[in-house]
C-alpha cells in the first residue's frame, strides 16, 4: 500500500500543477482520512477538501428541542456551521431544496443574526436554549447552521450534500483554484446487508483484511465484532471526485476462503464461483497491490469540467444513447437466437 501511495503522490501533483486549469496541487504526503471519519466529518467518502466546512454531531444538543423530525426514534442530527454568512433567506431555501433533490431529504436551518439572536428556519424551537446552542457550536453573529437528521446514513448523506452545495455557493468557504488530493483508507471489510440482515462484504471481497488471518480467526471465535474489521482498500480523491479505487490483494487462498466463510460461503463455493483466481493464487502469488486512476476523470479535472461527457468526443447521453452511432439499435430475433438469449416480458 505504501508503495502505491508513494508512486501516486510523486506522479500526480506535477501533472495537475503543470497541465491543469489550476496550477496548485497537494504535495506529498496526501491527507489520509479513514472511511468512517470521512462519513462523520464530511458526510461523504469523496470529500472536496477545497471546502472548509465540516459536519458536527449535534444529536444530544437538538434532540429535545421540540422540532418533530429531530425526535424520531434513532434519529441522528448533524450540524454544518457556516460562518460569515450574509446571503438571503431565498438563497438558503433554494439551496436546501437543491440538497433535497440530491440527497432525498430536506435539511433544517437557522442563523445567528448580527445581534447574536437565533432567527429563521426552526428558530422558534430553539429560543429556550439559545445560549447553550451558541456556546456548544461556537456560533458568532452572521452564522448559518444547516441541520440534517434521520437514520445515520441519511443524516450523513444530507450533511455531505449541504457541505458541497453551500460550500460552493457561500463566498469565502471554497478555495476553488487548486487540486486537493486525499486518500480514503480503512474501509470496512463487512457490513450488515439491508435486505438479508446478515453479514456481507462491504466493498471489495478480494482485498486483504487488515490483520490477515489472525483478525478473521478472532472474529470467528467471537473475540471481536467482524464489523470492526477494516480492509486494505483505498480510494484516491481529488476535488470531490474519486479518481480510482485500489487495494492490497488477498493473495493467500487460505485467508481468502476464511474471509468468505465469514459470509457463509465455504471453500467449495469459492472454488466454484472464482476458479481462475483461486487456482492462480494456489501456485504462490506474491503479495501485491494496485490502483488504476481513470484517465477520463483525470482529463475532466485537468480541463476544469464537472462532467465526463464534456471531454469524451462522442459521449452517451443520460439515457445511455450514443446519438452519433444511433446506438442502441434494434436487435433482430435471429441475432438473439445466435447468442442464445431469450427475452421475456415482465408484467
């Protein structure tokens, strides 16, 4: 992993500084942010470090304020504090509506006016704890506070979009003309599946669990919670865009099988589902790691664009159509028969 990091940190900054729209780029070493910290602090595993806003846990502070969404069972509350705020209420409401479109839930808000009083949004629910709120969040006059709430993942997601949209819209909170790189590390190896309710792989099942066989055996014996196991996986992020994911490969068949046994798949299942990889590693593959930054995303950032479609000569549209080639086209029955494909109507 350190070899991969050192190569990327040596190669990427000079390229971006020389050929990019902006001529500043993070130097080595890039900031390393554990996945769970990224979600808690930035509300995203792709944080844009050009923005100086972060999210704070404010559950205990606001849970009993009387605002109904905050009192829902299991709700977590995240606060994004935006200082030196002089924009209009209209701007706040519009940006909150944009957050709802992107995140699926609308945030609440209030602000501290020039007199130091809580006004706007949900201010009426906070009048009895004005001084406590100001003290706990360290609020100065002319400050906007945007609040997300709900189950943990939703509260984090909404806070992340709040940071992205308000950070870009409010003057003084985004140092735009630079390339800010970071690594997201320590991804969870496992999670509880939303549908199954059982332990499942979280991201890449073929990456090496941090701690190798020892950590898996401890989890198997019940000495640790398998949800605390992290994987040697990493993402490189620039300006809120994931350039690439990488990992240290689980090159040992015994460790690979044990990792799959944690999710109720045995050795025979692994051999059946992934025969090429299992048998290749059985010959003694050396430890190895890798990463492959997407050239299209790099060019997009270098050109200062926000969409890959802007730097692809003949891009597909949002409906996955190639307008120049007229694709996708009609498929004949004979073509389907040649490929042994049968179409069935879904009611």
